[in-house]
């Protein structure tokens, strides 16, 4: 019975020349084999489906083949060679271990024990450890010494998708090769070649779409191609781009660009209609959002670098549309659009009904253009600040060189606000009276700042010189100036100085309280109470004035 293989297995590379997109790695490996300078350990890293395990088997074949593997000399049926057994993963001296299922130190010890024995038939005994980053810390430590100085007959080939999880001590003992993603045009050429050999009926647009959807993984690309050919060619149909989009749950690029155009124009009704059309054909809202992110990137790139050319994912007509859209918006809007689209990916993962969540996202995006430009808001805020704050006068600076005077807007107003009721009958003679006034008038925030975030430097009627800390409220100056005007009927000058200026009123009161507590603990009354109630604790002391 003839064995039927999937395309990913059927077209697995049998020599180095069949590896696509890894020319630099292949050149280095081939040169080391020609010079007979084979490293003790290889480390192959890259995303899924780029050929890590395949490359490991090719290296095992190359160092053990009876013929000249690099010159592609064929092994005859009459002589025993290792190539076929290695490629089928059943050679006794080529051991493949999946570290994802065998992560412990005992599994590594088995390898190390068997490494003491010479290969039974091949020149080298090779250990291929796939997903090596899954090994435990103890397993890595057990592997260290043997990996650095293995027996002459032993070679290690490690493969991983997450190289950052591998200890540096392991990395330093391996010759590392990074298998790169396959470019879209390279992948499309390879898929075209495979489809021709399979006599599949598929157009170039479908191949380009599969190449792009594979995200650089050859295995994924071949699996998608296999699925497409089985789905449509057996029915006598030609595989078209539209059918591939339905198969993958993707939306048409033209429809995505049209949806983006409606968003930029702020046309909510049109945007919702276009999304519902895309959703009705079976497109996944998450994939639609990813496509919108890609279109936002393309518009931004067009805005920055000009018209897109030589890009398989964008047709000439679509490129012109993107260029037209880029002229309608500025970089600030595009940055905000990108930010909101990224935030929308989180929203979709939270709410279970993706259609409702996506429509809410569209409502937000369509109103994005109505939001003020952040730069304009910042400039207006700075302008208002400049109007509110007076420059330091030369005379004040000369008289008090260490102080920085900040005048509030109320000092600039010649006529007080009619809404502010002044009450000139109150006279505030010192800082403590000011705090008490704030307390009596129920100005809690102002009282809190005066007690805890302000240190008094100098107080006189009409002028207060204070220091402050970073916790001081932003509206402190405005609030204090307005309240002083309201309570005393006079405008007060508030002068700030940075640096240490003694304790705050709160800290002073705490010190007084602590002193009273310590003095109270020295009294006979306290000692007699503690004898009667050993678990008691003195928490507060009230000083009684003599006249009371």
C-alpha cells in the first residue's frame, strides 16, 4: 500500500540545497564539514516551521554518510548507509529527544550514561534535543560538562523556539544558528513550485495570500496549501484568492481599506455596515482588527516614505488608495489611531461577544478625529500657565536671592471676583491662626496642605514665605490666595523657597505629642495604672491649662 504523506512531510528537504531562506547558515555548516571542524554542539533557534529539526537531521546525515553528502553522491541499495534511517528517525545511533515531555534531570542522565558507549554503526552518535528550553534547571546543569567536552564520537544538536530561556552557560558551549523567517516572495516562489509538481489548480493571488498567512513558516505554508488543494481541487475547482480568504477567515484587503477609509472620514453608519458585511462572510473580528492595524501601518509608512512599491500584499490600486488616505491625516492622528487599535485588541479578548465589542470599538475610532490634538492641548495649557504666572521682579530677586516668588492669577486681577465674598473683619496674625481659620471654614484640603506639605519660613500680615514638598496640591496657591482675600479683604503675597525650612506643623504637633507621652509615662499615676492593667497602652495625652 502506497503511503500518502502531507505536503509538509513529502517536501521535507533531503539535502542542504533544498533548505530555503537559510543560505548563510547552510554556507557555514557546509564549510565546517568540508574542513572537518564539526563543533561539539549546535544550537538551532527560530520560529516554528523554519527547519530546525530538519537541519539537525541533515547535519546528522552529513557527518555519518558513507558517501560525500555535500556533493550529493547517491547511496546505492547494495551498500548500507545511514541516510534513510536518519531521515525516518529510526537510526540506533541518532537519538531524538523531545524536551517538552522529558524535562527532568533523570532524562538527561540517561543520555549521559548512553553517551559513554561508542556508536554501533555510524561514525558519530548524535543527540538531537528538540524544544531544549523546556529542560529544568537541574537538567541543564547536568548537561553542562558533557556539552563542553563530549567524547570524540558524540555530537549534540539542540533546537528551540525560545532561545532566551536557555542559560548562558549552555549558549556559550554551542555554535548558534538563527533560522530566519522566510520572506513572502521566497515563500510564494516555493509554493508555486510545489503546486506545479502537485498539478494543483491555484492562482498567484492565492499563493501570495498563503505565503503571507504563513508568517514565514514553511510548514504552515505547506499545510495551508495542502488544505486548499484538497478542499477545492478534488471538487474540480480552481483555488482563488476569495476562496482562500473564506478558508482562513480573512477579510478582503480592499474591504479592510474601505473600512479604514470610513473610520478616517468619521462615518460611523458606513463603518458599521462595512464591518457587518465582512463579519457575515465569516471573518474573525480579531483578524479584522489585525488587518486594520496593518493598514494603519501601511498608511503611516506611505505618509512617511511615500508610495508603497514592490509589496506583494498591496496591489497598485490599493497603493494609490493608501496614498490618498495618507494625505487626509497627519502623523498625530495616525499615532493615536495605532494606539487605539492596539488597545482594542485587549478589549476583544475581554468581552465574549466579539461583534458587539468590535462595533463599540468602531464607535470610538470614528469619533477619534473629533478629539483635540494633544500637542495643541499642551501648548494651550502652557500658554495659560504663562498668563497666570508673573515673572520674578528684579527688586524682589535682589532682596531675596534664595527665594523664588510665584504670584497667583488673583494677584493680577485689579478688581476682585464679585463671586468672592470678602470679610475684612477677620485678622490673621500668625500661621497657626491661618490653619485654624481653614479648619473653621471647613476647607479640609487647604488645611491638610498647610499642616503637612508646607513649612513656614516667615509670616507677616499680607505676606507669607513658605517652603513646600512634592506632595503639595497643584491648586494650593490659587486656593490659599482666594481664601485669604475672602477672609481678610486683602490680597496676600505668597512667596516660595525650595530647600529645608524646619518641620511642618503636623510634625511639630507630633513631636509635642510624643514629648507629652514620654513625660506621662514617668508619672506615678501611669505606673500604678500599668500595674493594675499590664496590657493597657497609653495612646494620647491632653494637656489641661491652669485656667481650666
